[in-house]
């Protein structure tokens, strides 16, 4: 439809990179572009940590999976939902931040995600590719220790970026018919079998690690075991209390 | 730096629209582009409701502020974090979803935000403009009733889109120096006064509703009163239990 939409539709996760480094000018351009995402009431509740230290990256790579590309990618960023800067703004105004609300957790988590998606798109427009690393939430305590992340901030996900050295097939997405509802919520599963078949063919035919799988099977495996059950206690300790 | 980055850096909230409608082809292109965002473990935990009914839109416009553009914008979408489709996938596999984990809340909230940001960028690339409507969380119960949103789904934010009929100045963002940290978290507030001065000038000089304000002042007002304290109970009732 246009170049921007073509770029968006060309997304795939990249985990294998050429050794070429990403210039600091490009890193700044990516982060500046991230900043132009929408933000709830102008709060801009996120911080990005540029992790270069190889030992730190190895430790994060291990706890996140292992996901060795966290160590080997030319660029590794940790995106944090950050309410500490808001706290500083309050202190600057001689006021005390009211913290611990579920809503504040939503605001900061949405803010960091919108900014990160802008960063990913900016990076892809510069010829880079990458992958989000939700796996840092496997052990967020250690990530906080390694990156000296204070209270009111939590590492939401990482992002590996670099010049692609693989040509992954694209994982077929849910059809628009299953995602877009008219007027009110209507679960539309008429296309579910068809989508399962498409995913099955994708998994069978892909060049890297082909396997037997479908969408419903993959999701059912993911969603029938406890999901990172340490997250609540971790977040509570950090000032995100879900009140 | 390139056209895509120029587009990202040109973002501003648009609330005033030309009467021209957005074709259904464009709506589909926007939602298809949304789908190509990254997604945690392929779960694609979001649904978009296209609300056309004027009475419904008026009700949502009122509860969200009022924000009359929710009623008047050519296109109004409600982005929902959706774990119900995952539950359906489990049922399809004769399994029972384990629900209520904080981590699942994060996964679905990040998923819907990444998809929405792709939607916003796709829309802007088509000459549209728009604004996120976090205000639907003022009364999420009513939004759920109006849009028949079931358990395991919550309306995260709305999005108004259309052809811009205003030329808003851009709200100056935090400088990269305050957002990007090297190696570990380091609150860098050396540029805070400077940023306050920039924001002050922006608020003084903008053509619409100029006022006296700074960033720290605005954030301190927002963060010193309880933030939508109903959200926890609402989400709990809906199956998002923060365990």
C-alpha cells in the first residue's frame, strides 16, 4: 500500500546478526524515534538501558533462556517501565508521588511498549532487524541487580538489534477476520481451523527447526502452566503493588 | 534520516478531523499492519473493536472525559488485551487455561500496545492522524457492557482516527540524554530544568489552549492523586487477578 506499511508487514524476528556494529548515531536516532510514540498524559514512563558489557549480557542471555543472541547481537537494549522519573518530578515540585496503583502499572507498561515498537520500526527502517526478549522476566531480580534498576522501575523486555544475517520466513499472523470485530466483541473462530492449517504448514516448511505444531497447540502449551509466578512478588517489592 | 523515521518523528495527537470517512480497505490495511507487530510466544493476545454506532460512541465519549472526538472521529477503534482467544485455543485442545497471573496481564497488555502502535503508524502513513483514548479506563465496566466484552478481555485504550483538520504543534519529548542510559540505570536529571523550560515555552506558545505549565508540574499533578483506583477490582472480576 505504501513503503511504511510494506516495512511493517515485512517484520520477522531476527536472532542472527552480521558482526557489523550499529553506530551510536543510529542508536540515538532509534531512541529519539521511540520518544515520539504517544504517551499517557505526557508522562513518558520509560527508560532504555544500552547494555554493552559482555559479562552482563552473558548473564542476561543465560537467565532469559538461554538466548545467546542477547550476548552476541551488536546492540542490546533493555526497555524499562519507569515511574521513578515521575517520582522525581513530584519531588522537584515538593510533592509526594502516590504509588502502587494498578492503573499506574498499565500506564507505564503501555508507554514502554509503544516507545519500543517505534524503536523496532525505526531500526528496521535503517536496515536492522531484531527480536524482543520477554525472557528477561524469567529472573527480573537479577536483571535489576545487574543493571542497578531502582524501585518504581521494572525491566519489561529486552531488544536485540543488528544487521540481519538470516532470512527467516514470516510467521503467519491471525487473519484480520479474527482480530477485528464489528460494533462489539464477537469471538470469530470460523477461521481457526484454517489458521491452524496455515501455521502447521509454516512450522513444517520453515528452514530453521521445522516441527509439527499448530497455533492452538502452541498456545495451549503456553497457557496451561503457571506464567512466571514470581512476577507479582517481584513487582510488589519494586513499588508496583496492584492496588 | 529516512521517510519512516520522518513519519515517526512527525507524530502528534489529532482530535479534529475532516468529515471524510476512512474506507474499509484502509481499516483492514491498518489492522493487518497491526498484526505484524511482535507478539509474546506468538499468542497475539489482542482484539480490536470497530465501533460505529453513534449512541455507543457518545456514551464512551462522555465516560472518557468527555472527549467528544470519540463520537465525532471518522473511525473509532477499541483495542482490547485478549486472553479469551487463548482460552479458546486451550479448549480446542481439550485443555484448561491457567489464568490470573500477573505475567499474563503483562503479556496481553504489551501485545495489544505493540499492535496498536503499528496501527497508529500505518494510519499515519496513509495520511490519517489520531489519538489514543486511555480515558476509556475511567469506566471500563460500562465499556465492557456496551461492547459485550467477556471475561479474560479488557479494553486497554481506544483510538480515534481520521483525516486531520488541525495542525497541532508537537509536544516536545524528553531528550535522548534523559531516556537512554549507558550500561545501567542512571537517572540523568541534569537536563530536567532545560526540558521544563522547553515544555513551558511549548505550553505558552501553542495555538490551542495555551497555559502556564512545565513537565514536572504536569506530572506531579497527575501522580499525586489516586490513579483510577477501580482498575484492580474491575480487572479481578474479569479474570485478571494479579497472582
